[in-house]
C-alpha cells in the first residue's frame, strides 16, 4: 500500500486505473469513479483504504488489496483535498484519446461527483451561494448532451470545463467540511 508523502498528490494514469478495476472485477467507469470519490470527500465522507469502493457503492464490499493504481487514486485524491490548492486534477483519458472520449469522460466524472456527494453530504446544508451554484453547474454539465466538431474551439471549451470542474470540489469541500469543523471547535 502506498502512503503518500505530503506533496505526493499525482493521480495514476487513466489506463492503469482501468486495468486495476478490470483485475478487481469492478465494472465502473474510471472517470465516474474518480468523480464519485471527489464528491464523497467534498461532502465530508471518509474514504478509508479498506472500504472506500464499497462506500461509493462501486463494488460488493470485498476487502483486500485493490492494487497500486486504485490505492494511489484514493491517496492522491485525498492529498489534493488536503493541500487546499487552487484545483483538483480530474482523471480523464489522456490527450491521445479523442475529444468525444475525453468529453464523455468529463460528463461521467460530473455524474460520479453528484452521486458521491449525495452519499456523504450532511443533512444540514452548509453550502454558500457560490458553492450551491457550483454544484448546480456540475449538475448541468453532467446532464449535457454534447456535439463535437473536433476543432480547436471544442478543445478549448473542454479545457475550460475541466478547469472549472477541478475548482468546484474544493469550494464545496470548504463549505461542507471546513465549516463543520469550525462549528465543532466553537462549541
């Protein structure tokens, strides 16, 4: 099992995670799984090493070693939330994949985020107006029906969406997790 150093927040390659999921017998889209993990953590969920896939309802709750790429995905994602940087990395297929594949993976990531957030979000909504709008925007992206011309404008649009999608979870996490921590310390 990998225990990341404080600055070891690099996500594994999309293909490596896909292979690990196949080997573990878990039939879930890689980007959707990463989105689910990010949504779960943003909502305050604890993604423990032993059972994080089960918590996301991504497998039947089997225990054991899921392989280095899946553990790295979990550990690096948690490290990115902990660093409180500007944005998270969004796990999508590489640039060698076609625009439609990468854009569809972005939609799957957003759907996963919404599902993961729904599993962990506190009953008492702590979202600021800005976070609530970001969550609504993620919902609109997830529900999008995209058309592709495959030109540079489409590539630029996808890059802008990826940039936004990387920032939204940290904003939501700050409201759900950090605000709750501040309230607990105040009482």
